[in-house]
């Protein structure tokens, strides 16, 4: 995309809009003024958001009005109450029955993250722990994957702002994390102290010694030795425990001599054991050191007097106990970088400062030498290479690096990828070198987690690892009106507004930037979508979210930081929060930007906290205020409005109204909720607001943020709370019984609920776990999805019923097979297209999707044009997959730049007409080729294309296991192959990853020699096209696909599975199944006692040719050894052969076995059968280190280990009595 700033327009806008300044949001719209300079922020902070203002608004909305604080410790009591309800016999009797939730993502957008730890119990250092600010504690066991699998550790933790994680150096089983964001001056994100694990994070317990006011705001937790000595840096001082957290003693802060203040910001340890810490009093700061494991601390170290200091981030060098760096904040700006080379005896200012590329424009007086842009109180990160004291990285808004001790600095990233730098999200919170490594470094920020594996390079590539790390903090959402549509829009804190367009968990598209706030889809004209930014800044789309324009910016910071709004779908008007005592009305949101401001006396100078357009009465709007008032305004569309104070003198709270719910069809039935602690949170009126009754009942003291009536039974209600979703099956005044309804949900702050009228689907916006949907109020229907619809023969498909109200299931897979499971796993044995039908409830409801599954074939080599490579014959040999955007279509385009074909009538084209879409990711898959024979192999095809130069393009990937895993084909620019090196800046592909980008105005042949893949029988290829957001072009057309190489017949036998089971002390039975056979002579059965050297046991004749499933059984009657390895050698009639994967079988002590374990060939999985319950399974490496843990109950299970590298492992099974069974297993790709 173009990164061009219209400076003239910018200067004009600055003159008009002062005293505003402009946020730094990546340009989204070509041909309009960059959002980087058109979105206004309060005061002088040109950033994507103002987290302090978000905190302030949250504080005002949730504080206990009687105390003036946010008593977040009450949330722990609410959580205990919730758990008690779960365990009670009466669970569910008061809740609306049958509620389940479907997570919708996004899985490609992380949230604000301050804490990260490399787990040293994992020798590979691939296990990572991360803590989100409202997203909880997460873990991945393989961070090296392009898209790691992240798992939330505990639902309740998702309500905690986790700020730091520490692990005992001498005992990796002991871990701590602390909570409560200690930066800034707003009491909004109060924590709950410190939590500890003694079993490497399997279970966590709150340290009771920290459940008090001294530990409400913890900046860092730091552990020594075996974990007995632990420090916590808090806003109340530095605390130390020498008994594993049982008790703490304050060792620095107010009341202790020689300290400048009470706020402890950081603590670090040199390799010689010397500790350093930084303290702050709010206006001045100091650095201290300790030689005795923190028992006593020095007076402030001498720092040059001209350095203004407050908060300080420090970093020490792992290989030099004399060198210390400090990044210094003063008055919210970075005032200096200082350094000591003599263990803190003296300090010098580093004269050279990082200068951000954004410094070309000076806005509202901000000094751009301050690379935090006025947010150093929150954006501050610093790390030193553990092996090189001269290498240091710092972060404010963006990231910088020095390789010479600070003499010069290089910018590593830019928050939207401008100025030729790679894109890394804004607002840096942590820089963290992997212990002992100069190569691997981690960064956390408001966009999640990033990682570099070449940090010692001059331009290290920094890659996001936030996919599947679903910690997105949404404020608001809306839903498309079409029944069954999977379209939503949601506004996220500091991550813009997102469009959802697919079933299940989505990879979303950020359609507008900055802070995403309230958003709407017109329910009777759904081509109109609206998103908003802070205060009164709005965007409009007239093409169903395809593109947006910034159409309304009300000057003067009118409204709230996140302003509540509602849209009148019938009258096409938007009602918005105004300043105190007023509301705003956008009179022509579909076409213009006319705004009227209306004063309402009964607001009593209060500010609007909620807006609700009546679903029943024209031009009637309800408003809630921060003074607790519920106001009805009739004729709200005009200046002659009639205002009614509905709860005047009714004894309702003076807090913030968070929601006013109106029963559809009955304006007399109202429900009002409050988001404050310490008040009765829910009130009901049955007479239009004349009288009100509290219906909080047994609900614990916590914020309630939204409410919905059951549209079928108006006496039932669903509410959004600080601990997820709660419901009641009957409003009964103060005796109302509320129960948690979080099946499939998370115990996370939930900000909004919306319901679609057409099918009554509910969508919930959480502030830490993305979106969820439920069909609890919907009528029964049959529907389904699948984890993949384009597959190779025998590749397993997980079918998922998304039906509502189903009590029975009947699947027809279109190949003569059926299933009655709710979510079956299916493997197709023959290539082709298949219709799939799901019938539920004995035939009452049916859904059929024609050609839902496309199974790609096995093909011989050479693969010629006549065999199918010309896309004329065998048209089903190839298939397209759309992740997002414009997909591949078989046809011939007339669009210049991709028109026509290389031969015949058909090519595969990214859209027959027009340009490709922003943020496209699409794939074109080939057949699976048998490349068993040795020799030279070449892939070649012809392509015609025109992309956005330097940004969009395609790569080719290959698989050697029939599509289970994929690897890029080629890694550098070559003749007739990749042409763009992609060494700097942000593109559709990660930096340093070359791709095809150059324009080819005529069909041109590309080719690559892949002889290194010879010997593999299932070699597949796919073309992966990607575009970024912004400028688009026509795309590409591909034709004449060929594989050149030695003669290989199509794969003669398709092995569906291969399993082994011990059936006696000296007997092992082998089972295998083929899906099809061509010229198959048969199978040699081979055995080994070490997995390396194999001997032939027997031979089983094949069926020669077969298109149906064939099953084989062989019994090894001489199998006394505890662990044996087996494989099959499939032999063709012409002498060609292929080996199966190796499977293992364990001990002959079958009478003591807790489970039966069989290896599943081809799936990197285990089949586990047990008759017992409550078993714990642990996957260990050969050093005994735990890689995964899961629970087993009675039944038959298949467990996949996709994120575990191939190799030999131990599977340990244990029961509640301590009995154990250990199996040696071999996982292969």
C-alpha cells in the first residue's frame, strides 16, 4: 500500500482542529487523508489511544459511589460465589436452561500484554507464558510455529491485569505472577496481589499475604534461587519474602531511610548476585543496589543532577556485572537513557537518542526525541543482549536497537509499517531476550506478542506470535440482520474495529483503526455500517463493510472517551453522547455529517452513559447518565423533544447506568443495569418507569454492563457482567435467583450483548476474549461447518454441528457413509466432490450443502498438460481455498493484467473481474504427486499478474504428507522464481520472506527444481496469494501447471490407518486399512526393537486393484519385548515400494495397564482406550520434561500432537491412587 502523507491537507486540518492532535493509525483508505493524522486525540499524545483516559472512564463507571474507589477484591468473592453455584445441587434450576456459547475470535489479533516468560523447564525453550491486561494467563508449548497454539490457563485469570511472571532459577516448578497495572495515576486496574504455582503452572493459588492494599498495584515480581526469596515491586514499595511468599516485609519505600518515594518500578539482578531496583515518588526517582539478596539496600546511587528522573526501567548485562542501562521517564516523557560501566558507582547520559521516523512532523508541541510521545509512564521497555553489553533494545511507541553501547541507534519497527520499517504494534511494554540467547528476543505491546530469531542482525525480523492468542478487548459489537449470517462488527481497545465474516473462530479484518468504539449495522439497510473512534469520530461504509470513510469528526472532544451510541434503523439517525446535559443527533448518517446538539434539563448536567432507541415507539430514545438517571426522550428527532425523568425519587443508585433494556412490543417493561460496585445493579419496571423494583437477588457485588430480555419469555433475562454471562429463568424482585451461564464462554468482563431479530442469535463482546455467539433464544435448526473443506485422500475432517436445539444427529457424507455423532471425524477415500447433509431431531430439520467437500486426487509423475495441468482436462485436480478476500476461480478473465489463458479456455484467476480485495489470503492446491523414484524433479507453471508493487504477491508451498503440514518452496530470490527480497518494511508477507511481486504483462513461465523431495510419495503444492490493506490491483492468473521428473505411477495403495495393540504377553496384533489400491502386490510386515534396524516378519498379499476399503490383520506371536516397533512395506507389481510410518507397542504387563495405547499412522496421533476415569496423561521428552498434560476419562479417544516435533517420547498415565503406566511412543511427521 502507499505510505504517502498529504502534508498540505495535514497543515490545513491542524489549523482547523487545534487544540486537537492526531493519532498515529495506519492509513486505511486510499485517496483520503491518512488516518495517521486525521483522528484527533485529547491534549498532546499522538498515539493510537490514551490508556489513561480509558482507565479514567472505567474508574468512573465502576467505582463504589460511597467509597470513591474500585474495590476489585470483591471480584474474588464473586468468583468464589460463582464456583459455589457451579458445585451446588440446584445448579441450573434458576438459569435459562441449555445455554452454550461459540467462540468467534478473532484469532489474528492479540490484546494488551505486559508479561512474558520463557519456561526454563522446557529444554527447547519453546514453552512460553504470557499475561494480558484483562486477557488472563496464557501458555503455548511451541512458540516456534508460525501460528502457535495458545491456551488460557484459568478462566478467572482473564479478569486480572497480569503485569509480570517469574520463575525460580533453581526450581522451575515454582512460578509467580503479579497483578494490577502499577503505572500511571488512575486507580482503575486494581489487582489481587500475587499468585503462585508449585507445579510448573498446572495450578495456581493466590498468596494470602498479598491480599491487601499494599499489593493492589504490582509492577513486577522477581524470584531468586529456588523460589523462597521473592520480591514484588508495587506502588506501596518494594516487598521481600524469604519464605516462599508466606509473609512479606517492606524493604524500600516510604518510612525507610534514603528512598525518594514509595513506588517501586523495576528490579534486576547481575550475574554476580547484586540486585538493583528503581524507586519513584511521583516527581523524582532513584536507583538502589543490594549485596545481600535484598535484605538491605543502599542509599540512592549518584546520577548526574541534570537528569530529571521519575520512573525508570533498568536492564543489566548477563556477561558483565559492571554494566547497567536505565531508561528514564520524567513528566510522562523519556528524559534520558543513562548507563553505568562500574556497577552503579557513577552514571553517564547516553548522548545519542533514538529518533522515531514520525519525527518529521511536530504536532501540538510534542518533542519527537521523546520516542514514547508523552506516554513514557506506560510505554517503556529495555533489554540488553545477555552476551554483549553493547547491544541494547529500547521501546516506546516503536522499537530501536544499538550495537555500540548507545552511540548510535537504529529504528527496528514502526507502528503501521511506515517509512520502510516493519510493522510492530504500538506501545511497547516489555523487551525480553531468551535467557542466554543473542538471537531470540520477545516484545510485548498493545497488539500482543512479537518474536525475533535473528536479533543479532543489523535488521532483525520481528514476527507477530499473537495468532490464536485471543485477548482482544472489545467495547462494543453489532450483528448483520440476515438470519444465519456470520457477519459481525466489533470495536476493540487500541486495535480498531473488526469485521467478522465466517463461521466459527474468525481471522478478522481491521476495517478502521485507533481505538475501536461503538459500532452499528443498519438492520433494514445492512449495506450501511458505522464504526467509531474516541469521542465523536465516526466512519461509514455503504458496501457492507468493504471499505470505510471517516465522515464525522465533532471538534472539542465532545462526549466520552468511548462514547455510547445507538442507531435508529427505521429513521436512519444516530443518537450519541454529548457533553454534560446534552445528547447529540446525527441527522443524516447515511449521506452526510449534520449533527444537532440537544439540551435535556433532567440530565441534571450529567453525562450520558447509555443510549437505547425504543424498538416500539417512533423517535423515542432512552438515556442513562453517570448520575444514575434514566431519562425517556420522545420526539428525540427534533428540538421539540419531551423529556421524562423515569426514576426520579425511586431509590435507585447514583452510579453509572450501563444499560436500559426495553421489551420488544412493550415499552412498559424496562430493565436498567448499573456498572458500579457497591450498588443494587439491576432494576425492573413493568409500568414504563413509574415504579421500579430491584432484581439483583443473589447476584454478587460486581459490575453489570448489559442486559437482554428473552424474546420468547420476557420474565427471563441474560446479563453481561465482570464474570461473564449470568441468567435467570424468572425475575422475582429481590428474590431473583441468578446463575452463571458460561458453558463455552469465559469468566471475563463482558461489555455488550446484541440480538438479531430474524433468528434471535445473541452476540457478546468481551473485554479480553473477543466475541462469542449463542443461539439459546433461536428456534431449532440444522447447520454445520468443518475445519477444512478442501482435503487430500484420507486427510481427516472434523465436522462440527452448529445446529440449535438438536437432540439427535444423522450425517450423510455423500459417499455412502453415515454418522450419528454430534461432531464426527471423517476421511474420504476417493477424490471428487461430495454433498453433505445433516438431519437433526429424527428428521425434523435438515441442512444440505452441495459440493461441500472437495477431495483432491493422487497423480502420477510426469504430470503433463494433457493429464490436467492445462486446467481443461480433469478439472477437479485443483481447488481453491479462501481464508479472506478474493479467491481463486477457474475461468478466463477479460481484466487487463490477468486476462486470457496461456492455453485452452481455463486458467485459475484471483477473481474473474475487477481487483482483488484488501487483506486477501487465498490458496490454490494441486493434486498429490508420487515422487518416490530418485531423480531430478521440476515444478513449472505460467503466470500473468499485476500486484501493488513492493507489498502484495504470492509464494509457493509444498507438503510431503498429503497436506498435513506445509513448507515454503525456496527461500531466496532466484531466476524464474521469487523476485522480491522483502528486506525492509511491512508487506503482505513477513519481512525477509521473499515472494513473487514483479508485474508480468504476458504469461511467463516460472520454475523450481525440487529434487530434494525425491523419495516422497505424497508431494503436494499450493500457491498462496496475499495482499495487505490499502492499495489493490488486478491480481494474477496461473495456467499450464507441470511436474517434470522420472516416471512414477499414481500412488498404488492408499493407507488409511495402521495400528498396533498388545493382546497377550507375547502377542501383538496389527491392523491396517487401505482406501484404494492400484497394482498393489502386497505388504511386508517389519519389526524392530530399537526403531532403526528392521527385520521382515511376514508378507500379506494385496488386492491388486480396488476402489473400496480393504482391511488387513496380522498377529505377531513372538512379541515378548516391552517395546517394539513395526512398519509396513507396500510393494507394487512393478517393484516400486513405499514404507508406512513406524508405530510402537508397549509393555506386556497388560493386567496392570490403565489404558491401551495404539499409534495412528499418518496422523501423528495416539488412539487411547480406557475403562477408568480421572486419569492424568503427561507427554514427556526423553529427559523427563513435561511437554503436554491432559485428562482422560472412560472411552476411546484420539489425541493429536500437531505442535510436537517428531521424535521419541514418553507417555505417562497416572490414576488418583498414584498408579502409573509409561509408554514409549514415536511421533513422526
